[in-house]
């Protein structure tokens, strides 16, 4: 059965209206922003949770972790075990570079001295 409707005459469209119509066809009608706001809040909460769980210093400065550190290790290796130091001191000499990492946690302190990115010495005291 044929429709008795007459075809709608086509009117000329501006390029802007065509772009707008295409955007609606692809993205759907413009929203009120509620979905984006919910996504943003969830994203912020996820980042905050990750930051809080990865920054737990209570478990990094232990005797077992310090015992894993050996002379000759690179700074990145030490950081992978103990995390970033509490304090970093850098001294540039003509040829060599001396970097001191100081880890503090409560009353515990461990000092690592690097020459040219290699661990030269470690000293410190950890409470039991």
C-alpha cells in the first residue's frame, strides 16, 4: 500500500546546520552535562583512592626492604624498593655527582649515598 503523503520539499541547508545535524546523529542530542559531571566525579574519586593506596610509607621502610639494598645498585632500583626519599641532597663535582637520599619514617632514618647513580653506602637505624 502506497502512502498518500506528498514528499516534503527539500530546502537548502547551510553548512553549519549540516555539521550540527551530523553531530547530533553521531553523538546524540546535547545533554545537560549530568553524565559528564558523574564521570568526572568518579574519575576524581578513583585517582584519589589510587593516590592514597600507593602512598603508604608504613610499609616501605622496613628492615627487610633495607636489607634488599646492596652497594652498586642504581637509584631507580633503590626507589623501586623503598619509594622516593624524604629528602634528596645533590652535590655536583667536576667529574662526579654525589646524591644523598634520606628516608625518614617516625624515629627511623636511613641514608643512601650515590656516586654517579650507583649506591656507594647506606647507613641508618631502624627501630624494631
